[in-house]
C-alpha cells in the first residue's frame, strides 16, 4: 500500500500538463502588458513630436522678432506663446500640456523654451501606469550677423517724372523709409549692428565733408568723378585720389547717343556713411532733389566704398566698415543696393570710342569686383521704370539667385522690391 502511494505521488509530481497552462497564462499576460506599453509609448512619442514642432514654431517666431528688434522681451514671449498655443492643438487630446516657460536673452541671441506635459496611459493602466511625463526643452541660439548696406540711389532729373500720380523721387523716398524701418531694429543690440550708408548719385557724387580728403582738396563743389584710367577697385583715396570735373573731358560717354556736353551737375544730396540712426537716414533721403544725368558707375563705386574695410580710416568711428574677414567668418553681411530709372550714360575720363570706359561697362566690372571671393559683397539691384539697357546692366550687376534683382514699373513695385531685399537680408542674417 505504501509503495502504491509512493508511485501515485511520483506520477503526480512528474505531470507537467498543468504547469504549461500556468506558464502560458503568465506569458500571455506579459505579452499583453508589453504590447500595452509599446502602444502607449508610441502615443507618447507622437505627442512629444507634436509638442516639439509647436516649440520649434514658437522659437523661430521669437528668433525672428528678436533679430527684427521691434518688440520688447515681454512682447516676444507673448508672440512665442501664441505660436505655441496655435501649433500644439493637435496634441491636446492626447494628454495634459503645460504652459511654455519662455526666456529671451537679447544680448546672447538665445530663446529658451521649456514645456512640461503628461500623456494619459490606456492599456498600460493594467500595470498600474496612469500617465507618462513628457518634458520638451528647446535652447536655440540665433546667430545675429551684423549687416552693412551701401545704397546707390538714382537722383537724376528723370526721377522728377510722374508715374501713377506720384513723382518717382517721392516713390523712392517712401520705399527707402520702409526698407530702413524693416531692416534697422528699433531696439538695438550693443553687440549686433545693422547699418546703412547712402550714395545718392546723378552725373557725380557729392561726398560732402569728405571731398577734401578724397581729392587732395581739389574739389570745389564737393563732387568727384572717376579715378584715372577707370580704375576698378575699392582702394582708399590716400592711395589713389578721385578726380574732379575740371580734370576730364566733357562727358566722354555717348553710350545712348544723346547725352550733351556739360552734362555734369553736382547733386545737392551728399554721401552718408554707415549709420544705424534710421530716422536720420530717412530724413536725409527725404531731402533728395532730382537733378542731372546718370553716372551710375559713380554711385556704385561709392556704395561699395561705404562698406569696404579699406575706407575705415576715412569714415572712422561708428561709420567705419568692419573687416572683410568677418564676412568669411560668417559674422557679417556686406551688401550694396543699386537703383536707377535710366541708362548709365555719363562718364568723364577716358576715350569716347573705348566702350570699356562707358558708365555701364565700368558699372558691371565694379559689381564683379565687389562680388569676387575675398570681398563677397552681395549686390541687390532694382530697375525702376528703366529702359531695357539699364535693366540688362542691373541684371548683370546683381548677385545670381532669387531675390537679388527686381524690375519695378511703378512706385508700389519699387516699395515691394525694397521690402523683398530687406526680407532677404533678414533671412540671411538668421541662422539657428
């Protein structure tokens, strides 16, 4: 009897059919739980992605506003919060989204955004997990490149013509005001500068207070013409002074076949070196008067000089252009903006039969020189109600690519062109 009992116990202990069922049950539960975790984790990842996209949108909007300089820090925070709230809507049904904590550091050019959120668990609740924390932190540094812009602005007699019920010179004034307000921030940073210089031109360029220094005191009216042999460079006048009307022949450039002798007329508007005082710049442009013929290459020469580091000793102080090396280091943008409504048809030194001395040919050579590696000046150009040859000259001058050349038929289109140039410069300035 005892032996039989031992056999029964031994047989029962060796029977594993019930163990398989228990193990199967445990494995099924574990597989279900792991699947539940995977499903909820996937939802958490999806929610985090949506929150991150909203944070990126808010950061970019804040970064642009920071560089524009027209909003206070609190206004930037409000703007970024609005962008975040609007873009985070797709994630709201998935959990609890905390309010963003946004920190603006104007001097460092940084936007920090911290969002603490939680996603609700579904299947993972069977394991006791009810929610998962989702922190999203963004620390974005917007590199604020400095900007220097020299503007060659046509103030010739034809700018007195009326288009669309408005004088073209008045359209220029409105377009420039919009450009300056768009580009120069109202709230300036001590460490990041945007400066604009003005080179108004007609048949000469009036360099004003700099006339004596750049002509060896030979200019009697403040105006200058070309250097000898139509030199194409941005050398300072100490090395090669600029000539004056008395040095040259009467208008050697007959490129349009109609320019008369004695075309020279010194414009009243004077050269303005680089400045971040946008109100003063606007006042200066508002004082422009239309007069004279079109020596466009002279306007280009002096717009280039305004941003050339070779002229830092001449202009000096807050108007001194920064070194070209800062462009190569991606810390500075140097640009020239060209505007004309007519053919470049007036030059003074050279041979009338030598087309390389014509205003339009000198202009293109000068543009090529300033765009060359080592200078890397961006050239923007707009033809304003201009003839075909002027359009071709400015197209050849402009930097290749979208956003650098415009053809404006009227004042509204001129304003739109200047606005696009400002947008282009602003977008080039922002890198994250």
